[in-house]
């Protein structure tokens, strides 16, 4: 029986700096996750990214991303599940 994929919407914000996207997506890739869609914006010196991610539950996603967001001084705002 085929199971529906569990998608999560992640929002990360903070001061803009080089390599944010590379480090976030590398952590997700190493965790076996797939990206659906992404939206990024740079406003002044700030950066925000919204990602649709599949392949891990909310707790695992936070565990994958927390070291990256902490190291870069970013805030992980939302881990919402979508079906």
C-alpha cells in the first residue's frame, strides 16, 4: 500500500550572510530529505526562506537544522505539517 508523503513547511529568518541556503540544504540532504518548493527573500540586511520538505518528521527536521540555525544565528520559526 502506497503511503502519502508527509510534507513540512519550514521558515527560517535572520541576518543575511553567505552560505545560508547551502548549509540548510546540505543538512537536509544529509538527513535524507527532499525539497519541494522554496521561497527566499532578502530585505535590507535580513534573509528569510520558506521550504517545503519531505522525508523526516518535525522532531527529526528540527534536530537536523538546529545546529545550522544556531551556528548562523538564525531562527527556525515554524515546522508545520502538510499532507
